[in-house]
C-alpha cells in the first residue's frame, strides 16, 4: 500500500506538471504564428513542466518520507487539480470545435437551458 501511495504521487505530479506546462505555453502564446511547429512547441512546454513536476515529487518524497499523511494530502489535492485541468482543456476543445463548425456553416444545435432563452 505504501508503494502505491508514492507511485500515485509521482504520476499525479507528472500529470500536473504536464498540464501546467501546456497552460504556460497557452498564456505566453508560445506557439502563436508558428504554424506546423506549434504542436511541438506546446508539447515541449508540457514535457518540461512534467519533468519539473517529477523533480518536485522526488524532492518532496525524499525529504518528507517520515510524513506519509502529507503525501496522502498532496495526492488528494493533486487529483482534484488534475481533474480540473482535464475539465478545462476538454471544455476548451469543445468550444473550439463548436466555433469551427459554426464558421464552416454546419447546422449546430445549441442547447437552451430551462432557466431562460438565448437571445
């Protein structure tokens, strides 16, 4: 059980670093105007972020080995953060697909909530 806690810790920090690196690339607009190379640039930012996340996880696991409750708490926090990143990127992708379909001229149905009408 103890080893699984640390494996999950490293995996979550790795994913958190990867998503953080992608978000940093988005914030600084690193791939703007790069055409075909933009995907590789954003992936590079993600890999650098994942590497830093792995190093931070290694540092924490070595220096706080005597505090397993801290690792468990960080696992819970990181799981929520990774889930939030995943939801954010999924919603962003869905919005881009909707915009692309609307610009092409496809008939896209936009759901109307029961709270009010869209104007």
